[in-house]
C-alpha cells in the first residue's frame, strides 16, 4: 500500500513570476470605495461551475465573504467555454467591480481580458488554474505541473517501473490539463520501461466520459496503470473497473476527493488521489483580493494550497470535498 505523502507548501519553477506589482495601481473609483470603507464587490470566475470540484470552491468563497464582510460572487459559464467566460468578464469590467479572481478555461483566450481589467485598475488574481500568459497579480492554488509529477511518481510506486498506461482528462486543451500532463510526462520520463498508450479526452458529459473510458480500456487490454488528470473522469474509471471485474487489478491515480472517489478508494477500485484543497483556493482568492482592496497590500507570487496523496491507508482521515 502506498504510504501517505505530503507535499504541502512546495513550489516549482513551473509557477510563473507575478506581474510587477509596483506597476499596478487601483483605479480612482476603487481607491475611493476603499477609502470610504465601502463593502467591495469581488467576482470569482470559475471556468465551469457545473464541475463537482466547484462545490467546495464555492463554499470557500462564501466563507471568506462572511468572514471579511465582502460581496464575493462565485460565477462562470456552466458547461465551460472560453468565449462565454470572456464575455462574462467583459460585462463585469464594464459594470465596474472591486476585484476579480479567474480560473481560466483557456490561457490564451483569457489573458487579454485579464490584462484589460488590470489596465482599468481592477486587481485580478488567478486561482485553481493559473494564467501565466497574463499579468495577473498572483496565483492561488496548487502547482499543477508538480501535482502531475506526484501523480506519475505515485502510479510508479503502485505498478512498478515497467508497463503501459492510459491518461484521461475531461479537457485536454485546458491549461490545467496541459500542466498536469506535463508533470506526468516528466515523472514517467525517468522510467523508460513505461509507455503512455494514449491521452484520452473524455469531455465533461458523464455518458461520454464512461464511453470514452470503456473504449480506451477495451482497445488497450494490456494496460498496467491509469492516470486521471481531473476530478470527474477519475470516479468513472473506478466504476468501470468495478463493473468489469477489474477492481484492484489496475492501479489508478487521479485528482480530488469527491464523495464517490473516497468510496472507490475505500473499496480498492481506485488507488490514490492527489488533493489540492479546493475550498481553500476559493477562500484565499477572496482573501488576497481583500488585502489588495482594503490594505493596498500586494500578495506573494504564489499562495500554494499544496499537494497531498490520499490512499486506502489514510483515506479515513479525510472528508470528501
């Protein structure tokens, strides 16, 4: 059984340097709001609020709003879509808000609108998914490349340094997926006896996720390991293995600790998950915006929410997210 591994508070070179904080100035309107001690309005834009992992993030935002006495609105395009997210953010910039936190559905598509908000004197931070192509003031979240490295290392410990694996993701084009994939490939590159049979893009729709898993496993009956880069394809993999008599026979490593994921780790269908503290990501994105607004305090380059490996040996110590 894999031992508990805790990689909290570590950072890698994959985290981009922040914008030059000294070059950013709050707009006169926001400065006036802060001077008058007016209750600020912060927009927390997540790339797809319909995802299960958005639930604890929203809870974190709500907790921070109550603690800090701010108006923090958790929003974003249900079902995802860079164009929809850009349009929503353009609307909030026009209306005027006191701060924005963004989890980008696409780095390239979101960077211009992030920079537009900053140019207008609206502080913008990223959370959960970074946008290093933009001039965002800070990133609140897990080092995604490093989390991919931990995923790869954890799978190798479970399956050995030889074999053939499948990698699944709900959105192969998303920056968070690319970052984690990059980390996985870095880890596996140290083991030339392991090959990646395929990177499978399942999309977000549950039936399509399950069908993609089924098709990929049937097409590769000799696989010896599986990695899921996301929260949503991961439990579906465990379901498929249980239904087909493969539970515990193929090591599977994925992300987040959804209720179903927790149950499947307990049953042995899934091997280990890499958590990133999504509630804290939502909470601290509001916290750093309030520090900028109320105190004029620029945040550190990265608020790291850590990487923790949870498996059957320690899953009872953790509540589902």
